[in-house]
C-alpha cells in the first residue's frame, strides 16, 4: 500500500491537523490555528482572565507559549520531527485581558538540521506585543509517520525518545 | 504611622509572600517558592500530566514559565516593581512527567534600571533541563506600596499602568 | 542663531556622515555606508585576508562588528544618542575571503528609550550569513549636538560619560 | 606510529597552542591566553587606542571578539572541531582605553554535538563589562588532526569545508 503523495501545502495542513489533535496544552489555552504553509504558521489566542496578573496584563509565560506554538507548527510543517533548541523573546508592550493575540511564524533560515524562525506576537489591532526568535533542530522521525514513504504500517519512523539528543519541548515534535 | 524598617532578607520574604498571594498563574501551575534572598529565588514545579506532550516530556512553555517565575521573584526582591524586557532560553534535556523541576535565579548584574539574571532549571536528580537568561527593567512603584517609606495609606506608589513604558509580563511586577 | 530644520531623511544622512567621520574602527575595517533612512541602514564590508582563519572563512567577530555597525547607524538615525544593550547573533553560513558582505538593519520596534532592530548579513550573491537582533537604549545627548534645537554653541547636549548608565559600545553613540 | 596519549589538561594546552599559532586575528588584537582547561578558557586583551570611539570606550565589536575568542578556546579544548552557532551578548558597563579586559569562558552544558558556554568579560579591577552566552556545535574533524588516534600522517581528519553545515566562525575551529 502506498501513501498518497502530498504537495507541500497539503503536507503542512495534514501535519498541523495531526499536531493539533495530540496537543492538549494548546487546546487548553484556546489556541487556534489560523493558517499554515511550509515554514509558516499563524495562530491566535485570547487573553483570558486566568492568564493575567492584577494589572490585567498577560503573563509572559503565556505569550511565550503562544509564540512557541506558532514556531512548532512552522518548523514541523515539512513532517520532519523538529524541536526548539533555543528561543529569544522580547516583550515590547503589554497584552490586556480580552485582547486576541496572533502569533505569526516566518522561516528565516533552514539548512541541514537547524533553522531560524521569527515569530511576531500582535494584537488584532496591530500592536506588536512581543518578538520571538527560535532556533529549531531536526530530530529523528516524522510527525505523521510514513506519510511520505508509504511505510506507516510498522511505525518504525516513530522517534525513539532516547534518541532525542537535544530536547523535546514542542507539541508537534512527537507523534503519539 | 511609620512602616517598620525591614532588613533586605525580611523585605525579600515579604515581597515574595505578597507576589505569591496575587499570582493565580503560579498557584495554578503548582509552583512553590522554596527560597528567596535579595536578588535570588529558588522555585519548584512538578511536571503534571497536563503539561506534557505525547512523549510525556514537558512543553517548553511551562519550563519557560517556571524559569520566568523564579526570575520575577529574584528581580522584584528589593520591592521595586521590575519587569522582564527580554529572555533567552536554551533547552538542554527533556523533563518527564512526574519529575519535580527546580528553577534557581541568580543575579548577575544590577545597574540603574536594568539587571541580568541567570536561571537554571534542573530536575531534583540534578539533570540540567534548561538555561534561561533574563533582562529586567525597573518601572515605577513598589511591589508592596509604602513598605519602605511608611507612606502606604494613600497608595500613591501604586504604579500607573500607562507609565509602564516597556511591558508588564511578570506576576510580581504589579501590586493589586 | 537657529540651526536649519531638517527633515527625517536629511537628519539621518547628516548623522551618518558625522558618525562615519568619527569612527576609525569602521574606517579601518573598510566598512562602507550604502544607505541610511530613519531607523534603517545598509552597510558593506569586504572579507579581507586579515579577517579570515585558515579555512579562509571570516571570523565571527568581524561579522558581528559589521552587523553592529549597521545597527548603530540605524538606531542613531534620529540624532538621539543610542547604544546597544544586548545583541543576539546566529551564524548560518560561512563568509569566504574576497566576498563582499552587506548588513541591512531594519527597525522592528521603538518605544520609550528602547528599540529592537533586525540585522541580516548577506553576501552579494544573496546567501544569508548571519541574523543579528539588537536591543537599543537611548541615552542622553545627541549625535550632532544642537542640530535640532539650534543650541549647539555651548555644547551642553554633549553626553556626560558618567551619565551613561547602561553602556557605550557603539561608534555612533558618542559625539566627539 | 602512535601519537602519545594525552590527558585532558595536556590536550587542552596543546589545542590552545595550535589554535593560537594559526589565528592572526587574536594575535593582531593582542589577545593573550592566560589559562585553558577542558571546557574552560581565560583570555585577556588591552583596550587600545584603535579600539575605542571618541568617548574612549571600547567598541562592542572588540568586546564581542574577545569573548568569542575565549568561547572558541573553551569549546575546542577537547580537540573536536567546534564552531559557534549563536551568541548572545549583554553590554553592562563601558570599557575604557587602557583598561585590560579578561574574558573567562565556563562550560554550562555539553551533550551530543551542542554545548552552552558562559563568558564573562571583566576589567582587571573586577568591573563586569559584558555577559556573553554562546552555543557551540561540533563539526567534523579535530583541531590537531590525529593527535588522539595516532592517524596524523594522512591528515584525513582535516575537516572538509563543504561539510561544515552550520558555519565556521571561530579561529580554532579549523586546522590549517
């Protein structure tokens, strides 16, 4: 049996769907996937009451997590298991309770096993809340095992957790 | 009425207690404050089932949030409202479900309004999971208004959200 | 006597010229200013024999210095003394002896005293060599003292070195 | 013919000597190697007149280059060719003409092909000028080919420039 050959956009869509279904964290935070393309993702998250401090501004941890999520969808869009090795985030302006945040991830570089992605977090009104730069590292395995080679039946592409030399921090880095 | 004069350690303890009581996020994540000193904090968080992906490794967003929390307690320990301006995080090894993570924040530099803090995230067994470097920026106001000047009665030290030029992302940066 | 009022582009040009004339380092490295605009700079540097290692690839220090130079011209283009507070650089591909490197600095954010600039270092053929993100901090004084206020005669806008809380590391941060 | 087996300290010393002899840049800047150990280096550089701007404070590019040099000696101390993949630098205080700067590199993590090193740049009087964090990436080959395997005669360990996936930016990363 041969898996259907997918064009890059269809592959990115299939991967995003698979990642989303496995990722309770982004579900729990109300993160929505607005758009994915090869090397690109746009996701959104409302700033809820349980995400803010007493000033009603969003905790940095949630802003990071939103940006990290966009990063994961973008860097895994080729169906190659890819994790974050390091991230840099600048906080520019507060996000207030009730605002809808969008995080847009754009690929700046991809060579060998490593990539660089720029993620911008904005409010719907266009205010830039945060700039995030993530370095990705490709590990063994595929997000959807066997999708490209038609070898899904034995699951041998499932990454071995022991082989993940660097780290696994992303939702999308690991097939269930 | 004059507020009691506090020595630096007592001030750090009082600030941590005040921050903790206002911060539903760290409460919700089960983050515990193990130790605070001037410019220093040690906090802990268990990796719960709702923090992991299908490989049972902790999401990067939660590791960041834990480190960010230690950073906030350390840089606000002088009772001067202080926020994160930028953070850099390296992910070195996965944290597994059930492990207890500790984040230790140490002050590397503090001059004028800006500081640099190094936060190391380790498992109880000593495995280094992540290295985080945060840059802090002091804004107006105090965590516990009036504690040092004996001027708490009118709350005029409460920071004006409009005056927060850079951002407010930390739990501890804002008195309620 | 009143100094002529300059439009933003003319001001950026005048500042770049003043910075260039004072900066022996960029002169010594053969760095050329190709274009400046408000918040923007494009500079170039040939990779000389004395900048490479035994593989004939350019040392990271020179790539950093080139990017840092573009950063300085961009963030000082408003004639407000501005210095680097922190920089992040990713090295993506080697630059070889004889190649001409261009560094393009683009403003991503500017609010209050702080800014974020993205600098991309490319070869003439379009290969991306390095990505650099710099955080700027505005200090006292102007690059060309008195240019905008017509108050140059007493030089009171000359920044006091003691007042530079953060640091002065840029060529353009300091009027002579 | 078999090369002598070297203990880690003797290996670090031999590597540093080999790197130094090939590196005209550090020679040109007057950088001195004060101490090397496995995963560690201490280097020094005087702030010369040609390194400062009109305020007599050292350019950031030279501070970066000094820290980068300490980083290179530390991460290559095991005689495995290793390059910088990314660096983060914070500028904390100015360095003045005539001051002697020391950069101390300490290994924070080394796993698989990647490492994290913290480099602190101080004046002799103990003022911290800059904090630098570098991520290293091990590539093919050895600094001193064949030293450990007794296979130096054919030089087959000389790294192929084409195989350097990430980048080569360090002096010490490449045997001549």
